[in-house]
């Protein structure tokens, strides 16, 4: 069931709201940056994500995949969300780091299915079709 969550980075400079159905699952990606930062996103459509505060506090760089924006809070370095683009369709989606959600029900998180995607070889976007967005 879709719920509206609030969340943000560690220092609180970046705040967001997102409509997420944890029952649809979350992703773990094996690319170097997701592995090293232990990024654990729920993927949502662009209209399900709202940046509430901190746009000017974000630091962004394009990584070598050229399909994903690596975005962190420039104060605390936390990666609260990312934006990816499907190379096939050009559509964008947000990856909301579920570890940055306020008051997430830990049972909902524990029962959310995890899809392992192969970002290392650049095919992470295939997971979007699997969860229907
Ligand atoms: Zn921060």
C-alpha cells in the first residue's frame, strides 16, 4: 500500500516527501558507488517525489553510467535520493533511500522484497519495468 513518507539527510538540510509502496520492493545495486555508500532505494515515479527543502544544499555529479545522478547533501554527505534515467525510454525516476525515511515501519521495510540489479554492467534500469513504473 502506498504511503506518503517524509525524510531527509542526516543534518536536516535536505528534506523530501515521497509516495512509496514498500510492498513493490526496493533495490540493491552492485555498482561501485551504490556498494560503497550502501544505497538502498525504493524507486518512484517523478510525480511521487517532492523536494521540500535544501535544493541549494545538494551537490551533484554525473557518474560514468551517464544515466544516474549522484546527489548528496553538501554538508553531511548523505545520499538521501538519486535520479535515474532509462536509456531506452528517456524517462526519469527517483530512487529514494529508504534508510533516510522518517518513521518508516521496520516490519514494512523488513518484508519489502529486494531486487538485486546489475548497475555494475549498466542494466540497473531494467528493474523499473519489473516493478511497474
Ligand atoms: Zn545533510
